[in-house]
C-alpha cells in the first residue's frame, strides 16, 4: 500500500525509514518538511534535532 503524506508525522516516519535505510540526505529533507508542518516550535526543533545537519533545501 502506498504511503500517504497528510501529516507532519507521516514525513517524520518516512525520515526515520530513510535514516534506517542509510539515506541521511533524504531523511534530513523529510525531517525539514515534517518540522515545517508542525505547529509547535518545540516539537519542530525536536524533529530537526533527531536528524542533525544543515538545511539541504535550495530555495530561491
């Protein structure tokens, strides 16, 4: 069954799966998206702390 991404938790779960699969870059990007979709700033910071590193986004 395909995974849907409707909630911040969906992105955080996918980030953990990618980290476990040895794909840290994709894990960080998914974690950043999860943090963006999280209304609580403390929870967003906790999510990003779980996947350390600098932002990998290229925004214009």
